[in-house]
């Protein structure tokens, strides 16, 4: 009996660029289904296109997968390194009479393709049933698949349902190029078989390939995997996701301040659902996910929903982790922190991490905490500091200096009691106090502002503006 798990899925990106958000969702669905079934999730880099495959792209793909937390359960497979095995499979097809050498020149192939298109059929080479002679000994050739001429190829797809392809419409596709390089459809079949892949979960732009690959599986006497072709991700306007919709790469979402667990949660909901649940843990997603529940319709990227999900995870994240991410974001903006404001921010973070939907938003929301004294006030703020208001705020500072508890609820209560004792509304001193403490930067209610700054910094900022007029 085989010791392979019942389910083995794979994510097989081509390293010709960044890890696209659509590819990330494909990887996630493969990972979730493998985890749901107790199977394995594997990664294969399809790097047979040597001109377009680059090492930086390979690195970007693995960096994106690592950031998302989608780790392969075995060492990644690199397709190019398996070229000898692919050629061996092609020679097996030739020996079985399921593939043949085609000596058409490029010009002849183009002419045949045009004629086939005009006649409403697929390309068929004149070499399909013709034996080469001595004249062909020195001629370059490709090896083509000898597919059936009639009947249908049926793909029972777990998402799309039963899909039929007329064999007369399927070309005798090239398996080996003139330089001996294997082509995509052949390499994929051999690799998926050798890796023990039981479920091929990928974008529905590969649905046509499923027909061609099914025929190759049958010709090689390989067991076919189950296919599941998931719809592509569209932009908010319903058009195919493109640069004009904004971020496309996983790295873009990281740079914009989204958390990996939030992106996992959101991407899982793009095309799949569990009732009305919007927020769920990885454990819940694994328990609930079934590829058969993925819908046929294209999913739309909804930035507001993504921001909502990210805000949830940002609020729930550990404050030290959020602090580190905010500092990284500030540094990337050229705003490195000195020791004192960094320490102040670290202490304040538990009070502030619900203030932004992304790390970048949060980096803007903490500016009042890390601002360096003396804070510069604009003319409008300075106009609030009338002699009467300065005197009143001096009395408030004396009361703040005497408080024994320094937390947001108690400070908010102190401010209300002060207004009541002064016989005035909060508007008589609140705006001026906020200006002194924040210099106009975005900020929460004043109780949280004071708590976030701490008693020392709050007192120093008040002293700066109350001890003399700017």
C-alpha cells in the first residue's frame, strides 16, 4: 500500500514576475484543501521558460508565500531540473505511437495553422501518419502529441462541473521543441504524476489545458488527478484585475500595511464562503474549507471589506508586533525614531492600535505621540491660547500633576470634572489642550491622548505653551 496521503495539492507558479494576488489565492486554496483533508501541500516552480524566468522572481514568490504563511510540506520542485524525465516520457509516447516527429518548417506550420483555422479544425501535421526518410535525417524537428481525431474529452471539474471538449478542436500540440526542450503541458503532466498530485487546483484560465493534459495522462497510462478550476479575481468594477485597480502583488499588500492573517482571511472569502462568516481563524477556515464549495463566478476585490478585515486583525495583534511594524513603516518613509519617542510609542501602542485600518494608517495616527518638543503650532492653534485659556489650562495642569492614576478612563473623568468645576463647557479649553498636546496631528479623545503621551511628556508639552506665549 502506498504511504502517500489521500490528498496532495500543489501551487506551481512561473517565476516571471512577482507573486500576484490571484496566485496567492490559488496557493491558499490548495493549502486550505490539503490541510482540511489531512493531506500535503507542495510547491513547484515552473521555470522551463529560461528567457523569462529570473532568480529575483523566484525569490519574490517564496518571499510572498513565506509572508502569507503558506509553507510547502516538502522541498520545492524546480521544473527545469527535471527536463531529462520529461524527455523520457515523450520518448515513451513516441514508442507507443501516441507522439510523432514533425519536420514542418516554421513557415509550413504557420500555413497549416491558417488553413486549419479557415476550415474550422485544429492543426494536424502532414507528418502525423508519415514516416521520415533519409532526407529528414539532418532536418530539425519537433515532437507532437498524436491526439484523437473525433469524440470528446470530458473534464469532470470540481468547480466548473462537467466540461466537454471536441477532440477535433484540440491541436496536435508540441511536446518537445527543436532544441529538445519540453513544453508546458507535457512537463506539467509528468511532474504532477511523479509528485503524486491528486488535486490540481488552479485558475480557470487553465481549463482548456485540462483537456490537453487529460489526453496526455491517458496516453502515458497515468491516473488523472481531480481538477478544480477557480474563477479569476476581478477588480471592483468587474473587469479583470489589472494595474489600474491598484496593488496586484502580495508584496504591495504587505507594503501597504496589511497583515498576512488578514489577507489570508480575506482571500479565502473571495469565491468561497461559509455562511455569512466574514472573520474566521485559520483553524476555522481549515475545518470549513472544501474546494467543491467554491463558486463559478468571478470574485471582486473589495478594498473596503479588506480594510475592515485588516482592522480586526490589527486590533487583535500583539502590541509589540504592531509597534515593530509601525516603526518599520515609519523608517521606510524616512522617519526613523530616536530612543525617547520610540519608547513612548511602544508604551502607547496598546491604546492606539485600533486607530488605523492598516499599518500605514496607524503610522499617520501615531504622529502626535512621536512628535518632538517643542511642538510648532499654526496660527489658528495659537489663537486659541488666550490669556484666559492659558490661565485655565494652568489650573488643569496642576490638577493633572496631582493625579495618582494615569489611564484613559480616569483622565477622561478628570477632564469632565474639571469642566464642571470651572462651570464651563468642554469646548472652552478642549481644543486648546488638544493643540498643545498634538500640534494638529490626528488623535483620539483627550483622555487617550494624555494616557498615550504619559504624565511626563504631557506635562512638558503643556509647560512649553503655558509658560510663555508663542
